[in-house]
C-alpha cells in the first residue's frame, strides 16, 4: 500500500510527524485485524506491506476497512497539522493505492523496495539510516546477513517504477 501527500509536498517532514503517522497506522490496523509486515514513512509518502486476514469472502470487508483506516489517519493528521501551521482548508493527503502480493518473489521484492525507498528518493544514503522503517525490526530479528541475502535473491531494479509519481 502506498499513500502520498497532495502534490508530493513534504507534510510529514519531521521525525515526530512520521512517528505519529506510523503510530496511528499501527493502532488502526491492529484494531482492524490486519498486520503491518513492513513500512517506511518518508516526508511526502509512505509504503506499507500489510497482511489482510480472511479469504476471498473477506476481501470486500477488508478493503472497506482499509478505506476507513486511511480516512481516519489522514483526516486526523491533516486537521492537526493544518492547525499547527495555522492553515485552513489545505489538502494534505492525495490518495492511497494498493496491490495484491502474488508470489513469494513479489512479497520479498516489495519488502526490499520498501526498505530501499529512503535511498531511492535521496533521503538517506543507506536503508539503515532511516528511522521510520521496518528495516530495523528485520535487522534485529533476522540479522544483516538475512537482509543482504534477501537483497541479492530478490533485487529491486525497476520494481515500483512510477508508483510514487
């Protein structure tokens, strides 16, 4: 899943705001019975890899719930940030999009894409330099060698080209 700020403006510019978005997302996804498996929050967009529970019969319900979650998180943060900056009526968020994971290769390439995103956009020199990313959780639980092997086996290359446009 990807969500972007309107006109890709950097409304999530501080670590505090990025952490706020991340905390809200985790809170809402846990209550929604879904699990965030990977994440990165950048100054103008974020990516999530989410496990949606249930089979095909739950698909519509889950997509409705996703829409509610994004509406809540984006509505709350828009209002707060506009108040903080003494701006009225400013559009902060643009949209979100989702893609179904189709294979193990797709899953791990997506994981790598998410972790590499701060480097791709020039916000960090290494994925490990970006605080608001699940790469640190994976580093702690699976170690650097596992992440390195994953990077070699499931390279990003042009994966996600045009997603952030």
